[in-house]
C-alpha cells in the first residue's frame, strides 16, 4: 500500500539520520526512534495523526458517514479557511465620545513624535483659542516610527516651548501612528516632510486600492503647504518640508538654534492652517451661523463636511510611489 511505502521510507530516512548523528557524536532524539511517529508529527502539527481523516484500509463506508458524504473522502480538516483583507478604516477603534467624533480632528505626524509634531500640536491648540474655531477643532500628534514610543518630548523641544510660553499637554508621551486603528478617527493628517509622507501613504494607498471608493490618502497633506513662504514653491521636491531639527543629534546651542528655527516654521504654518480652516467655515456661514444655527456642534459638523469635500478636490501629495502601488499607465491610442 502507498501508506506503507511512506512509512518504510520514513523509517529508512530516520535510520540514516540516526546513523549520521551517531557518527558525529550526537545522541539521537527519542522521537526519532519511530519513523511512523516522526512522519505523523511532521504531517499533522495540529495533533491529528497522519491519515486519521482517511478511511482505514478495508473499512466499510456507511451512508451519512463523513467519508461517504458526497461519495468521496472528507477533507474538511484539510481545507484552509481564506483570509480576506478589508479596508483598514473599517477596523477603527471605537470612540465612546460622540461629541469628539463630530469635531474636526487634526493629526500632526512626525517621525518619532518627540519634537516637531509635539510642538505643532501645542502651537495649533494655542492658536485655536479666540480664532472662532474653539470647540470645533481638536488636534493630536503621533509619529510614524517607534523609535521613541513612551518617551517625553525632547529637552530641546521643551526648552523652546518654554521660551514661547507654549503649554504642552501634561504627561505627553510619544505614540506611533497605526493606520488600522487611527485613520478613521482623523479628518486631516498633516505630515512634516517627504519621509513621514511616504511612511503613512505607503499604507493608506494599499487600503485605497482594496476599496472601490477608497479616499483615505486624501486626508494627508504637508503642513508646509500652509506656510506663507513654503507654499509658494510647488515645483521643487521637498521644498515644503519642515525638516527634523534633531537630525544628526548635534546637541548644545546648535541643536537649540535648529529647534528654534523649526518652531518658527511650525508657527507660521499653523497660522496659515487656522486661516484656511476659518475660510472653509466662513464659506458655509450665513449671518454668523453655519447652516442656519449657532450651535457649536452643528458648526463643527458643517466644517467637517466642507473639509472633506475640499480635501477630495485637492491634488494628491506627491511621494515616491513604489511600482506595485502606482496606478496603471493609460494605454496609447
């Protein structure tokens, strides 16, 4: 029988392996003593003995038995269940705060979330007060890499924040962005340079390709687009980047000077962002109210919808797209 041949081959192979092991001075393992047992263990890691799902030789199949259903042998235990990938936005972590969901939620996304993104979030919170957007916009910060998860903001960032009386949230710790859990929570994701753009867009592009109406990448913009000077250069690659001032870890006064310059760029860009959001809000205002009501929650909902429409109409952020994620080129006519 075929099964018998397999067992003989297994026993022969194990015997050869045992001889070789003995010649090299190794003691053969106990489970190598029985070739059939070794074959069963290899073929059935789940604990089912090899061939246990097959009818025994000479066994009589009865109607209704697993082996007889459909007139053949049951292979149910051998079938691999398919795994279907779905759009990541459908797996968002539940948020119990409905009012928070109705606001425009902005994420500042840096690399390690200990300097630029933390400062940008603090600046934005400060600028929102008295801007007419109070209670309508929330902002947070995260990083695309897990280098510093759980760490406090860098000492240089804290020093520059203190110079400008910028209050950072107590207990601020570096967090890493998880597109699977966070993407549906945020309405606008502001990346700081081409590297963070590539980190997040690489994942979101995959999700968009899996969805017939995927528009997750529309949420991603460069913060530098809202800077009054950087926004003017739309042709030079990287011209709208706000570079990492900690790159190189030079330390001392040179590092403080670099972070101070970065703070100035972040502040001006956030001012431009607040102005842009205010203009979006005013586009749907009628006599100082949105959609006929002065309710803050309703105003936020209107702004949220307006922001989504505006983002969908904007040109996508350029990044180094891998060939596998690039849309097919149109065929020549």
